[in-house]
């Protein structure tokens, strides 16, 4: 699964992101969040007829047909079953997004030691997601998203059996191509990343508390095992 991540996109990284994803609208600066938790607001790249840009979304998908905000936040969608439910399949067809992340956190199952997983080359990671937009009875408009997860690669298996779908290079542009609407076209992208694409290190249990939002969350610490 993916239950916490960091979205700390500095200005130079944002400029590079805009070029590489071929965004048609620029963003001045993203809010820095070292400890993104469910229901918080995150930035994600989407592609629509009006253009390709970074939008703001609630992390925790609220399907447009929902009568109310779900009691439990739908933060992850399984790649293996994404085409089985109409709302998820519709997202894969027409509402795909890319969530730029400095990295994500996972807790080792054996001892609950938190780890920070990031791109081996120091670049941003791009997490595949789907989004929707919901309007509450009072007329409030809430865009929201969920991160797609898949089986863990070998490098991640010591921590957890699931991981977010990570997209690289041309995969990211294919994912954002809004003229393609056949869900089956995108299933080959929903796979574990190569082991060598990611690196990880243990971090302080400071990250365990959702309210802690500082660089200490992702800094390496010594950890036996």
C-alpha cells in the first residue's frame, strides 16, 4: 500500500517537471509537505482538453456518484482489480493523474521501523493515480484522487508486499495522454518498478505522527537490521 509520502518539490524541480511532462500551464510553487497523510491536499498532473497542468486534490478518492464523503478514505486502488469496478475503470479510461513525490514511506512489518523510499537517481518519483470530482449537497466542489498500487518488487518485499505504481520516462507521457481512453492500453504500465530504480533508508519514528511536517521525517537514521 501507500499510506504516507513526501511532496517536497523545489522550484528547479518544478521547472524540470513542467518541461518533462509537457505541461501547458505553469505553477509558481507547490506547498512543501514532508509527511503527506490521507485527506490532505496534494498536487497532481492531469491532462484535459483545456490543457495539461498541476491541480490540487484531496488524497482519498470520492467517486462523483457518492452521496457523502466516505467514512474511510479510499487512498489506494489495486492495479489487479482496477477494471472490475465501473468507477475505477472510468478513472483509468478518462481520469488519470501523476503525483510527483520526493518519495514515500513504508513501515517494515517485522518491527514497524519506518523507511523512506525514493528514486535511486535523486529525481522525483511519479506515482500513478486516478481522480474524480464530487459535489456535496451544499455545492462545494472537491477534486480527489487515489494512488494505484501493485505487488512489491524484490527490493520492497522486506518492508511490505505492496508498493505504489511508479512511472518513468515515456510511461509518464503515455499515462497523461488524454486522447487514449481504452483502459486495457494502460494495464501494462501498472507493474512493479525495477529494483534498481529505487533506494531506501530508515528514518526516525518522528514521521509516525501525522502532525510532524519537517525535513526530519525523511532524514536517514541508524537502524539495526
